[in-house]
C-alpha cells in the first residue's frame, strides 16, 4: 500500500490505520522536510499562541492536563518513507507503484492528486486508486474515465477500482452531529441517510430505549451525561462498547446507548417555487409599512364602493366600476348629479392621488429586495437556539450544508469575504458575519449569548481555541465542538475546559481521524458509506456483496452478527417486487450470494471480514 500526501495528519493516520488495523505493508510518500504543503497548526507562531492560551486556562482551574495518550503509531511501527518534492514517475517508481496493490492520494490540492493518479495508472494498470478530491463533479467524471479506460484495456475492474473520497464529506456529518447533541448522527453517501441517536436511560438503573438496532453502549450514564469522552484518543475512564448483543445491553443498566432509530432515503429535492432560486420569500418583497398602506387603500376603495351602492342604489358591479373610474380620474365630472355623488367623486379623486406614491414605493422596495437577495444576510433580531459555525473553508462548507439539511438554524462567522463557503451561505440565505473572530464584538454579532452551540472548524487551532474560550466567557453553559489538529493537545484542551465548566458539553474532533478509516477501507477494495464517531472510537458503515464474503454466504442474519465486530443493518435482496434497502430485517433470513448488505463494523471487524490479518486491538 502506497500513501502519497502533503497533508501530514491524514497521510500519517491513514498509514497507521493500514498497518495497525489491516496489517499491511505501507510506503509513505511525503514532501521533503520544510517543503510541506501545510504546516501543522499554522506554523510556530500559532503553536506558541496555543501554548500560551492552554497555559492560561490550565492555571485558571489549578489543574494540569498534559498526559495525553499519544497517537499510537509507534505500536504499529513506522512505515517506510520516501521524500519527493513532486509526485512524478520517478517518485512513484521509488515508492514501488509497479508492484503495489493500492495507492491513496491525499494531497490537499485536487490537481496534484489527479496528475499523480494518471501517472500511477500508466505505471500499473491494475492499481487500485483512492483519490482525495473536494470537487464532487470532477471526482465523478474522473472515476468514470479511469474505470472506462480499464475496461477498454480488458482489465478486471473489480480489482483496478477507482474510489474518489473527500475528507470534508466524510467528517462533516460527524462534526455537525457533535455540535447539536440530541440531533441524530448521520452518515450520508449517494442519497443514503443513516440516522443514529444517543439515548440515555431515564433512571440510573434502567436500560436505554432501543431502536432498530443498538450500535454501541456509551460511557455516558444517567449520573454522568458527558461520560468519559474527550478527544479522539483520550484515554482514561470506561470506553464505549461497540455493537453489543442483547445480553450485553441488558447487563448494562444506567448506560447510554447509540441506537439506529430511523433510516430514510434522501432523494432529490422538490422543485423550487417562485423566487426560490433567489432566496427571497414573497412576504419579504415589501415592508410591513407598505403592506399596511396597501391594506388601507383597499379598505378606502371598498368603503367608497359601498357608499356609492347605498346612495345611488345601483348594482354593486356598476358602483365599483364608477368608483375605480373616479380613482383613476378618467370619469366625467358629476356636475349634474346629486350632492352625494359629487362628494363621493371628490373623495375618490383624493384617494386616487395617494395611489401613485404607494405604487412608486412598491417598485423601489421590490428592486431593493432583489438587489439584497444576492448579499449576505445579517443575523435577525431575536434569534436564539442556533449554531454558530466558525470557518467556511472546505470543512466548514460541508458542515454548513449538513446543518441546513437537518433544518438547524445557523449563523456563520468568516474572516475572508472570498472564502469557499460564502457563496453557499449566500445561496442558502444563511446569516453570516464577516470579521475576525479574535476581535471583540464579532461573536456578539453572531448572537453567541443566545446560541445553542459553537462549532469551530477553522484550520488554525489557536483561532478555534480562542473562540471557544471567549464564547464560554460570554455563555458558560454553551455547547462547544472544536476541530483541533493535534490529538494530544485536544485531550489537554478537553480536560481543562471540562474542569473549568463541568456543566457544559465540550467535544474535540480531528478531521483526519474521522476520515482515515473510510480511506483505508476504500484501499482494501470495499465501499465505505461513512464513519460514525462513537466517543473515542469509530464505527464504519460498508456496503458489501454477499458473494464476495464467505463468512456471510448461506448464513442467517442472526448467525452473521458478531458482537464487537460487525452487524448487518440493511439488506438488498437479489429478487423481489420491491427494490432498495430493507431496514426491518428478519433474523432468520438466509443470505444469498446475489444479495447485498450494509454492515456496521468496527475497524478490527472490517479487517477480519476482508480476510486480512488484523492486529490485536490496542488497550
């Protein structure tokens, strides 16, 4: 297995995943020292600021939290490393691409990954490719192109596969779910929406309610809702129990559970209505003052029409017609009519004079509304219970899309007015504050004092931490989720913040840790639908063909279940009137070779299922 990446975190975590879980030989291709694409935590000055900040908050609670658990790579060995400034033919040959089984390209630049993929496929046509691309459409076209080229060359496409993944898409559902505890955790891929919710027992001695399937028993209990969760590898405390059987669930009263409560298909969105493309509801075209003016004008016209009917005794239609003629000043003067008719005509003419400014104001307000439709919205007055999303880069853009899919109110904060996610925020009409979050008043403009949660996903640890500390000073019980680069540092931040604010919920997440299992599974040749974080562990969802898995063929669903390893959560039958996935499974159904299943599996379980040699789980 060859891993090429300038993204130091994802490349090294992926290499450790392949060695530590699947027992593979790994060659890691990285830029020479000092020529990386991205310096961790935005260089040394950022690390110095981080150290100062964590020192201040640690001293504030008189507690030191620096004994992190490490990244665990030393236990799985150090992979062979090849340094190359550019990923060309020479670098790929030095890495052993002609003899390799799979190649992962995880550079931060899409163009670099595409060029390397084309060169690698030329050197080894049977190579399995896993490419990291942010551009979804480009990735789909590239995948189809390389698969078609392999088919034209007469190669077996079951081995020479191409999988395009995005770490942003893989991690965004987990990050969004972390910020909104109580909202379903989701894994979303190709229109498939898996929903899992955390359930806590109502009483300390009770068992948490079950859904369609229990995915994990959490370390959280009724007495300690936050459990022992910290960062991705924060040791200490009772950890979660993944994929327990019924006996384990019954034997763990008082513990929370992660259950599969509802699963639905996410189809195409309904066609947009009038003005939906511009994001302007009809009720926002005109101001309240103008609407009241129009209502008053209509009431006056109605009153004149009724008065004309009463005084003249004519039909309602004729009286209304005469009133409109008088309003538009196109009727003949009633010089020879009765006094009542003359008075009504004078009143109608006076009211008609008011029609012109109303029409003029309506035109101006409509034009102003359409012009402002393409601009960023400001947070409305009275907004509360929302999520403040800090950062609209690659990760923030995907997180914003996930939050809006769940109909969660969001206020974005971004320092760069030309950031990648600004256009999405403008299109979705999401309130956005442009400004540096480290400056006073920016978070207040995002209504942080009335927010439900803060989700800081910028690429700088210092900015995320500083925003979290300031937000907690404004609202001590605010739920905070941080994206932090260094897991040991994340552990220290979590423990210190929890000690300082024991009544508030704090979570820290690493994008590379959330994305690495999906990339590793794809390198092993399986379709990974997504990764679901369960405290410090990760639960994978994979779609498998039963014919390729001897452990599944011909066995009942109840027999296939391996507690702590894998569990069938959905089934697509080989025959039947209805197509699609079934989620309400019959435990006595025997799997056929033509069937297709969706599995929830641990990393060790998936490695064993793929026929590879899994290493013992680290304690």
